[in-house]
C-alpha cells in the first residue's frame, strides 16, 4: 500500500521527467489502478474462491515486486503507466482475498475487530508511503546506479517484496466454513446481485461517490500544496504521512464504538447512518480547503476530511461480509473493489482536468470543486440506504439473528 504515497509525493518530479500536465497526472493517479482491477482482480478472485488463496497471494506479491521495478526503470510515460497499472493488482486482488479469509479465521464475535485491525495495517502501509518518502528519496542517492531519486525510491520500495514473499511461505490457507458443493454453482454471485440490487445501488452510490472525493484529495493534495505554498516535497510527505496514519487509525475505534452503540438500536440501518453522518461532516471541511492561506491550516482541513470519510468507510467490509455467502465472498469483494475504483479514478481525473482546462493550474480549487458535489451525492445515497434498510421489522429481524448467533456460540463445544 506504500507505493501510492511515494508516487503522490514524487508527482512533480514525475511530471518533469515525462513532461505531462495535470490531466495526465490525474489519469495516472486514478485510471492506472482501474486498468489492473478490471483486467485481473475479478478473474483472480473467482479463481481464489475455488482454489488455494495462499498461492494466489504469493503470486500477487511476485507480480507487485516486478511491476514496481518496471516503474522504476520505465524510459517513457506509456511504460511507466503500464507498470503502475499492473502494480494495482495488489490493491484490487490481494485485499479482497484477505477480507474473504477473515471470516474463516476469526470467530463471529471478533469479526468486526479483525476487519478493523486489517484496515489499520493497510492504513499504516499507506501512511508509510507518505511519511518515509523523504527518507526513501534520500537513500536512493546512495544506490550504485545512475537513477533519478524518485526512480531509486521506487526500486527500494519494490525490493521490499522479497522478504514479504519469504514470510508468505509460512502463511496457512484457512478452510472455508459454511461452503457446500451446491453453493459453488456459477450463478451464485449474479443471483446475489439480483436479489439485493436496490440496496446495492444505493450502497455503490454512497461508497463510490465518497471515494471520488477521497481519491481527489489523497492523490493530488501533495502536488497541490507544493504548488500553492511552495513547500518542500519531504515536508509535505512527512505531514501527509502523519495525517493519513492518524485519520485512518484514529477512525477505527470511533467506528467500532459507533457500530456497537447503534447496531442494537437501528439494526441494519446503523452502518449506512454512520456513513451519512460522516460524509455530511466532511462537506464543510472541504469547502474551507480553497480559503485557507497557510499550509498548516490546509493540513488541518485535509486531516478532518480524511478522518470523517475514513470513519464512514471503516465498516463497509463488514457490511459486505454480512451480505455474501462464503462461496462467492472473494468475488464479491473484488467486484466491490472494482466498482469503488471506477469512482475513485474519477476523483483525480476530474480534479486534474478542471485544473488544467478550466482553472489555469489552481489545483487546490479543482480538488474542492470535484470533491464537494461527490460528497453531497454520497450523503443522499447513504441516507436513502439507511431508510431502505431501517424500520421496526428489519431491526427486530437483526436482533433475532444476533441472538441466534450468540446462542450458537454459547451452546457450541469449546
């Protein structure tokens, strides 16, 4: 997860190297991951639903390392774009596999904390890409190769896949619980999508539009602040690393407490209600982004935005696990990652196009103009999803299902 942070901090150097504009930078930050997700994530997830998830994970680590090295050595923008697209496999295929394993590894009562811990690990990796970017850029100058600093940093980060591959050999492949031969039929995924089509449409609108705003901020804010306030790349990377880590980790206990308090009262409507409240709070923060005149205040605005949207997104994996059967869990998460990534690609792409084509390089304003309408739509979709899944009957059914699961846990042998 660290490569996107390093890429965001190094974006001005990459622009200078390949002579690309803000629109191309937005496409790189957004579309590069979508291409890999659409080409490989779904087939790999369907394969992993039927065969060894461990082997798929190990091959993904190998592919990630190879594509990072290709990115470091790419002589032109087209080849660099291909390398970064292929590196997106790690996010769009590996993450769904891990989320599909968690219900088979963690007892029901520990599933939400396990999901949040995994989210914390991903957040640590993502923030590390920002925080240690300056260190990687400095260390790259000591490589015995005539490479630009950003190329050397990508090479050092890519070589981290070698010890990860060695550690992955000791990972166990957990058995799938609750899978029967009849549940593995080919149409299971599409049947699930058809049966839950209304709720899934509002879910995709809420989560997708929220990620439009998040990705516009996350991927382009380093370049925007460097350009507007003439701040150093290392300083921006250090600050963004702290912001990403605090917002992504700090939101997890908040989301856990809100889930524990609201689910007994609201049932299945609790999690979309949390999404609605958090996206609503993020809108005024982003409105302020274009009006701050100091870089430290801009960091505060970015931190508030990322904290609220991260809280809204923290319980989404648990919602999908509740909806899906074990037989199609990896495929469902891969499809979810792809749908979200399509929305996410629109964020930096739209902000970059607005900056270059309309706002004459005012990237901070372009980010705000791309993110605020998206958050508004996400708020409306989350509210509609909460109303759709709420009601006394749904709350009562949720409580009865929860009581049944608790009775099964207490009556089962140790």
